[in-house]
């Protein structure tokens, strides 16, 4: 039964399409995470270790693969938890391949109020860059655009809050980067060398993110869950608002400019399906569909197809 279920979920993963949370990372941290348990009859073990894999296709040629370890441990008491996420990312596309450690996420979550009807929790944390977003092509030696980078190249602060009931999860959060990255990808450098100078259109399709400083993001999550003895499902909406403009250095004037079209809402529909082997462990499949996105996205976060398969163990 368990082997058959895992095979079924893996088959769905390889054939499904959608857009998960392809934001800068905060929608899977602490109080903002999807598919959080709420069961007052059976004590839920909130300390956990989760291993996940996903494959994502971008709007251009790069395909992104990520293996992620997500661990949560209680601190001081059963109401305060520390979470760490460590991803390893590999990218393959027309410009070549990259791989390496992704940005590390750290988060403290505190249960503010708990009753038979709902739980209220809050989180604070951040993301630590693993590199400066300046990885280069192994063949040309030129810096690669953001789709190929394994890090966003910034240090970010994150905060959020959630309300969980038997049927609903409502959450909101904010993510703010403090610095610019050191990505120096330019069209002028790549046009002469890519396809012997005959691939200019593709080169220009990769947006310039020269010393990019991303804008601030605000997320909302509204999720309806359906839980049974072994199976559980959720359906929800995830709008992410970039409330300030992205900023880059103009490669012609070397002046800082703010990019029009980088603010606004990116809206996704999210679906999860899970199976509990027992009260401690299970598997989860997350799929999504992007309904709307911002007009200009120099950060390389946009995905056409994203599917995540996870195994978790609570203790």
C-alpha cells in the first residue's frame, strides 16, 4: 500500500504542472508554511525533519532542481520553535549548468494563543545568502543571468503570523532584502559569443539584474484543508505583492534606476495531497498554478512548472 502510494505520487509529480511558491522563500517558513496540522484530539508532534525535492521549468530554457532539508526544533518550551532550511540547487539551460548550496533560511516561531477552536502563531527570521549571485559559465567565463544563480545574493529579514483552525489556515508575512547582489550579467557580453552571435533574441530574453536590489514582498495565504484518518488535502490561494520597485544599476550610465513593472501581485492557486503512514510520518505532494504575475521579473524566480514531493517525520 505504502509503496504503491509513493509510486503514484511520484508519477503525478513527473507529469503535473503548476506554480508553487516561487517567491524569495518566506511562504514556506514558520507560521507561513502550507498544510500545517491542527488536531486537538491527538497531540501533534511539531518538532520535525522534512526532506523535499522539486523540479521547476522557467519561462526560458533553464530547468531548476532543488533538494531541501527542513528541520524544526523546540526551544525552551513547546511553544517556541526554531526552523532551518538548507537547499541544494542545480540548474541546467542553454547557457550551461550550475549547482551549489542555496540560500539558508532561519526562523523562530512562537505560539501566541492556543484553544480548542484555533491557534495563533508568529514568526521572525531571515535568509542568509550562499553566494553573491555572480556564478559564471564554465564555457565562456561570463557571468550568468539570475535564472542560473543558486543564490539571490542578499540578506533578508522575514516576519509573519498565522491563524489555524480545524478547516482553515490564514497567514500573512513580509520579506525585505537589505542589500544588492553582485550579478553582472549583460547582453553586450553574451551576444557575440552565444551561438556565434546568432542568438541575440534569447540573450535579451534574460533580464538584466545588474547589482539587483529586490523590492519588499508581502504575502497572504488562505487555505482550506480536508483531513481524514490517513489522507489529507488542501486547496488555497497565495497572492504575493511586491510593494516597492526592484532597483538595478544601468549598465550604460552606471546610475541606479528603479524598474517599472516590478511591483504588483503574483497570484497562485495551491493544492496539496498528503498521506500519513502514522502519527509521526507521511508524504506530501504540492502543486500550484500561477494565475497572474508581475510584468517585469529580473530576479529569476518565475516558474512555469513546479511540483514538490516531501517526506516528513515528526518527533
